[in-house]
C-alpha cells in the first residue's frame, strides 16, 4: 500500500460483532440495514469447566449465541 495505490477491498467474508441483546441486534440489521438472517446457533457454554472464562474473559457460567446474517451479494 502506498499513497499512489491505497488499500482497497472487494469483499468481506465475515465479521463478528459482540452485542448485549442478540434479538435486538438482528432486528436492527434486518430492518435498518437490509440483511437476511440465515441461521442462529447456541447457546454455547461450559457448565462443567472454565472455558468461557479462559477464552472470552467472562463469568465461567456465561453462554454465547450467534446469528449468521447476509448483507449484499451472495
């Protein structure tokens, strides 16, 4: 990358965004941005161990869920 040749991107494969309310975030991205919801997974957690605490620096009993959204071209 130089001043004569700036960095450009043609595609973004995926982005992860942490949100406090998954339902509200999905509603926003669908209604305001025009995304399509493809699927949801979770909740994920580790009630027997400390995986969530070690990997994500959250309470050991915390859980996480995800939603896959599509925006733009396929």
